[in-house]
């Protein structure tokens, strides 16, 4: 079991660990066309690992991590890698960021997951092809220990593993957050008692069943009816919409925070940075004893500021900021 000594808030990120193969190009080639690209890099990623790194970096400074100084947040990453040439460097990189990695399985004879990422340098938009590898070998069993304040999930592990552990987390009293990407329709029980649902526009449409939604209050009302307490919809350059079950019950409209105006270089990991910053805020609130209401407005504002830094840099984990790099307003 992971140690909790000198820690006041604990986050378990149950998710994927992938090696990112990133190609940058002025445009995506059409069928049958070959293009000479601008660059190629190999990095570490996966939505699970990216969000775990974001939680770690957005709860401490770079100097704290470098000196192994204690933080008030412990971040655990739970998942699997293969016994290949990528595993050792991957685990070392995660530990360097201050993550607890003792619940990552190294699976004999398996390959670490791989994401092939194509970034259009003009727009900063990315396209991703995901080969799950060891991620799809994670077994359907309890991966949440019960002493955590937050359990964070995505959909790059087998769905049955995610659904089992979301229920286990809720049953153990752990605040549960899901960023359901890549999005697929989820069963009704996935939403019942869910604390926090974070989706982008595409994911909101798929999960709600509303094609090309324009009324985010209508979309959020569907999730509230299913049992979600806090709904956050990231809208790229249009900002962030959010709603709560309490406000919805009082027929109050959701809120929209405008996007920060920055030069977009690469949108990879921007959503993961947002989720990480938000999860840290939830964990600290939960660890405090949760005697007061969660400050959703401040959590969204912080996550928005952090994500605006990520899009200004190339790469996935390499673009995620430390907390002292995030502006205070």
C-alpha cells in the first residue's frame, strides 16, 4: 500500500500510460499523399499519466519536486506498462514529477501503450491514434484503496475496469471525477452519485445524446437528471461552461467563463491540465473536512488559467505547468 505519511490530500488516478509518438506538420496529408514533416518527438503520455502529472505539478513547485520536499497532496498513478524499452524511462519520469508509482504493474510479454499524434502547426490542433497495449490488460478489480480523497478516471482502460472502480470509489466514500475520453455512451449507473463530470463539446454531445448541441443548460440538465452533481464542459476558444445539480434544481442557468486569449501552439494535454488543476482543488477541499461548500468558481478559474499555459507550448507532459508558473488571476 502506498504511504500517506505527511500528506493531507490523496488523489488516485486510475488510467492509461502511453508513449507518445508526435509528428508536427503544416497540414495533414490526404489519402495516398506523403509529406515531409517539420519534426518528430517521442514523449510520455496517456490521459491517465498526463492527468496524474498535472495533479502533481499543480500541487507543488518544480523546486519542491526536485528536492523531494513534501507537498500537501499525494498523487498516485494506477495502471500498467509493458516490459519493453519504454517502461523504465516512463516510471523514472513519473517519479521525478513526484508521483507515487508503486501501483503501476509492469506486465511481462506486453507492450506499453502507444499514441501516435499528428499536430498541425498552423492551428495547433491535434489528431491522435491510440494503441492500448498493456492498458487493456488491467484487470477488473478494486484499484481504489479507500483512503483517497479523490479518484480520477478516463476511458483509455477497459470500460468494465473503469465502471467497477467508479462504483468502488463511491462505495468507499471517495470523491469521484471522470473525464470520459475517448467518449462512448455510458450506462446510467455510471452517473448515479457522480461528483464531477468533465467533458469537451464532442464528448458532451456523445454522452448526452444531443447531436450538435447549442444549449448547454439543456445538455447539463440531462446529466443532472442522471445523477451528476457538477458538470463542466470545456469549449476550447469559447471558454468553459459549468453547472451544478443545486443550481439546476433552482432553475438557474449555468455559468460560462471566457477563454484566456493566448497564442495557441499545441492543444495536446490542455484538457488534461484542466482536469488535473480541478482535481487538486477538489482533493484539498475534501481533505479539509468538507465543512463548507466546494468553491467551484475558483476551481474552474484556476484550471482555466493552467490550461491556457499548456496550449502555448509543444508536447504533452512537457507542456504541463508547475503551480508557481500559473498566474494568480
